[in-house]
C-alpha cells in the first residue's frame, strides 16, 4: 500500500460539510462532496455489484439535487476512502466502505488506489467477479455486457 505520513483514516475530515456551488465552467450547480459522503455512497453498493465512478457521481448529484459533482474531489476522496478501508482491514476492523466495488468508467480498476489494482482485484474476486487483463490493466470481464 502506498505510504502516507498521516493515517488514511485521519484524512477523512468528519467535520467537513458538502457544499453546492455554481460550477465555474457554467454547467450548473456543482456538489462539492466530503470524504464521508463519498464513503456513504460506496457503502450503498451491494455485495456482488459494481458501480462506475460516473454512476457514483450521478448518485451523489441526484441525492443532493445538483447538476454535477466535482470529479476532482470525488477522485481524491475515493482514494482516501480506499486507503482508510485498507488500514481498517489490516487492523482487523470492518472497512468504512467497500471501495473495490467502484471501477473506472471503462470497467478497469484504478491504478491509483493506495493498495493498487491487484488488491482491489482480490476483493472483487472474493465477491464473485471475473477479471481480465487487457494491455496490462485489470478490468471486469464482460464489462460492456453489464
């Protein structure tokens, strides 16, 4: 797992509140989520199912009646949740959220998660998902068929 000076769980910032603000690019009202809000949406994904990052952002925007969700903040907070979950698992605790159920929009596993795509793949395989390697990237098998 990628090292961090500060524990991943300490970066979750529970005091943070979501904000809805005008998108600087003029696309409407944008939700600026929090790490725990991203974790809540991930935790709602049932065992054996997956969601894409775009689906995660759509769920958040619908929940808050926003036109869009900050892709940058969602990505950063996804990684914080993933790092915290792996720390919790290593300590024998229940993870904050099953981050492994979120894949990139093309079905591949994120190479940027703190534990890496191989660890995410192991979690997914335990839940019954089949994976394939395409050009060196791990991907949910038959992803287009979903």
